[in-house]
């Protein structure tokens, strides 16, 4: 287990003579700061108040919310990080559940007015702070500095049950859902977008759905879809003004889709990851767009429900029955030159020596969503609990 030490600032009032003020040194991890707070001195008392830095040891570990002994939630569907607030996330679920994870607990947030008992299925936060919610019944909500705005109820017919939402700024989100519906927000309005594979041999069924979306930028949109007329799925890439959508076949309808930044050794193309399956596991990676997706050894027999990463060589995939897989560097077999990349299993459990009252239960429920701040800060979501990997006090 990797151990780290972070500073948690605890104000400590020390009444000391001005002539006896200490010089503050550092710890093994670097120097700490001491802030001096001026106070009004009297003729008889030349004391001052000092706010001192106190080092509190922390370690990277798994925690859960709600914890043991606390009432579990139900019907949770999706989680997303809050940009600029490491360790904090927004969560949505059935019956208009809208929650914030504050680093230790799930806290109810005021939902949009008039939302009633709408099942919320997707949430995304723009870097500017705008919050976007999507769910069943064609409703799309946005919260900015002025409060909540209903930007949805679209289209009136047919009704869309949205499945996913993604963007890079408040003017680039895409929301996708059933009946192969795709909608783009331009900063003021949502507009429908026609998403049809340019290749006539790659066609979806009439009742196909768009199941996931990853927006890399304006005109750089990736969508998971299925089923196709041949029984598999598709990953589509497009969104530009030319209206073209390139398509690659997958063995199953994608349930999770993640696209890396452009990779130099791939000719400036991204690496694309797909997670899918229900009774049969399916993980696939595309490095060469001329060859399409290559199925991976998933180390698991049941389905996968999501995938996300922080780089082309550091990716996590969530699965049914509380399973977690990581794509990254591993020890190279004899004769192979590093770096060697592969999928490996990650366990979700408390560190050895954790008090029983503070330990987490190893998840066995299906994971439904995951969100990542960085390599040392991520959360996984089941329908009833959130599991966080991050720096916590020992």
C-alpha cells in the first residue's frame, strides 16, 4: 500500500511572548508554513496568536459511503467528478435523487424544482461549474450561477430516455439515449443531431440505442451504440460540420466508452476503450483505426459496465459483482522489453490493520458508474454505495 503524508491545517492558538517566537522548520516531506494572525496588544500583554501547521499522516485507501451501520441508498445510476474540487463528486439516481459526495459522505442536494420523481440517469459538470442532468422522459436540466433551468422536455415526440451526457465546456455537451437520439447543446439551446454511419455496411436496428458518449472537443464526439443488424455494437466518431460518422464494429453493444488524448506513437490518434457485456464479458481496445477493436483478456466471465482513465496507459474498467480491472504497466515476461501493458485485477478492501468499525465491506453488487479525478483519486458506484480510492487520514 502506498503511504503518503498530506497537510491538514488545524488552527492552534498559542499565546507566546514576542521575544520567544520560534522559527518553523519542515518535515521530511518539505517545509510547512506558519501564518501569524495580528491581535490587539495591551500594555501588559504583548501576546500574539499563531495558526500553526500540523502534519497528519494519510494513506491511499478505499472508503465507502454510506459506511457500515449506515442506511444504504438505492437506485443510484451515475457519478461525475466536480472539476477543481478533488475528492468531491455529484451522484444521480432514480426518483430525482441528486447527491454530492463531499469526501466522506453522500449529502442530499436540492434537485431542480418541479422535477417530481423523474429517474435521473446521467450527470456531468462543466469546467465552468455548470451542472447538467439528464434522465428519463426527455428532461434535461442545467444549473448555473442563476439556479436551475429546464433546458429539455425535448423532443416532445418521441419521448427520449437519456442514457449518458458528456462535454468539454458548457457549450459542447452531448446527450444521447434510446431510439438512437443524440442532442447537442450550444450554450443556449439543445438541438437534435443526425448520427448515421457513413459506411452502409455498418447499420443499427430500428430500435437501437445510443448507450454512452465521450466528447473530446467540438466536432470530436464518440458514441457507443447497438444493437446492429448483425447483432453486435458500434462505436461512432464524428460531430463535425460535414455530418460524417465513421463506425467501428464491436462484439457487443458498448456500455462504457473512453477515449484517450492523441498518442504520438499511434500517429496522433487516440486509444479507444470499450466495456460491454452482461452474461459475457467484453473489453476491447482500438489502437489502429484501420484494424478496429481488439478483444482483451478481461480476467472475468461476466459483463463490464463502464470504463475511464487518466491516460492511454492508465485505465480502469468496472464490471458486475463488484469487479474492477486496471489497464497499465505490469512486470514484463522474460524476453520482453518494457513497458509491458496488460489488464490486472484490483481488490477493493480496507488496508490490513483497519479497525472493524472503520472497515468497508468488499463490494459484491454490480458497479454502474465510475468517475476519475486523477490516478490517486477515483470513485466507483453501485446502486446503493459509493466507493472512493483517495488520500484519507490513517
